[in-house]
C-alpha cells in the first residue's frame, strides 16, 4: 500500500448489525432492555451478598466479583452502541476505540479468571470439605481476585500497546458494534504478524489455561461425587456446583461458537451477531442462573425486592 494512504487516523466507523434504518429502533430497544436487565440483575446479586452475613462465604464473594465484572463488561460496549443508534452516528474516535478495546479485553479476561477461581472453590468444597474453611480463607480469596485483576490488566495493556504501533487506512470501518481486537488488527495497513502471534499465544495461555483448570477441577469433582455412597449425598454435592457449571458452559460454549462462526464464514455481520451471545447474553443470564438454582440467594433477593417495593 502506498505510504500516502497510511496515517494516524482520528476516528473509526462502527458498522453495527444492520444498515437498514427500519431495524435500528428494534435493535436499540432490544439492547437497551438486555443492558438494563444485566445491570439491575447483577446489582441485586452484589447487594444481596454484601447485605446478608450468611452469604459472606468464598463462593458468594467470587459471585459478587463476577457480577461486578459482568456489569463493567457489558457497559464497555452496549452504551456506546445505543448512543450511536440514538444519534444516528457510527463514529467512534481513535482514543475512545483504543480505550474500549482495552477495557473489553480486561473484563473478558476477568470473567475467564473468575470462572476458573470459582471452579477451584467448588473443587475444594466438594473434594476437601473438612479443610474448606482453612484452605479458602479470606486472604487467599482476596489474593486470587487481586492476581486475576493484575493479570487481566497486564494482558490488556500488552495488546493495547502493540495495537498503538499499528497504522490504519484513512477509511477505517469496523464491521462490528464495538472495537474488537481481531477486527482492529485486520483493519491495519501495516504488518500485523507480531500482533497476531501475541493474540493467539495469549488466547492459548490465558484462555486455555483457566479452561484446563476448570476441566481438571470438575474431573475431580465428578470422581468425588461418584464415590459418595448415598443418592442424597450425591445430589447435595452436585447441586452446589450446578449453577457454576451452567455459567461456565454458557460462557465457553458461546465463545467457542463465535470463534467457529468467524472461521466458517466471512460475513462480519454474522460474526457481530454471534458475539452478542458472550458479550451481552451471558452477563444478562448469570444472575438468573445463580438466583434460580440457589435457595439462600433466592431468599435474600426476595427480601430485598420486597423491601424495595414497599
């Protein structure tokens, strides 16, 4: 490409899901509803855990952190998309795009790490119940969350710093509803070999690693549950981790689905639609999954909702 066509551009265009004007009100209403449900549902989880002493346990501590991250994760992308639809503008500045990408990677990584930490918590609770309170002490729980934050932030900063070194064409259109890392790299006019190398290596290490940890934890959990003699004991042990297992399955299956979708089709619009599953839908469903499957949490939530409606 000619050097004259490469510059440090000041803005990108987020193409979103559809160019058809008649669909924009529908898309706006749908995403506004999902966003409000996500924020309200996850705030209720945080309020319930913080307000009731019976929920001051490692499992609920990690759940409250997951709810906070889910709010931040969704807030990174959806409000900007809603604003663009409302103002009938597709523009996002270069600085805002880089910032959005940075926070998106951070909170996506935190989701990944927290799910693996929660799997370890269930592993200790079921496989080593007598030592649970000793192993999962407040110091260790706080340290695991802190390490997750540090790793996610550093991971995001690495990607952001190398994307900042790229040059983009003067007409940069992102066929997505947010500034996604892979789309940014594909738009670059300069050499992206190092970016792709770092991106795939980080995906294998920081996504594959926690996923392997989750698989290991649940393999031990399953073997322990099989070894329990009574059917009631098996049911009780399994019921303590079924909510987390559903959330893990939802998060990783949708993420894998997006990857396979992008590999199988060249339609950027289809990829953007598929990515909604793990960027918005999973964060929206998490509070429902945990509250419907957990009696203690359900009782506290009913009390909170009852008080707020009085």
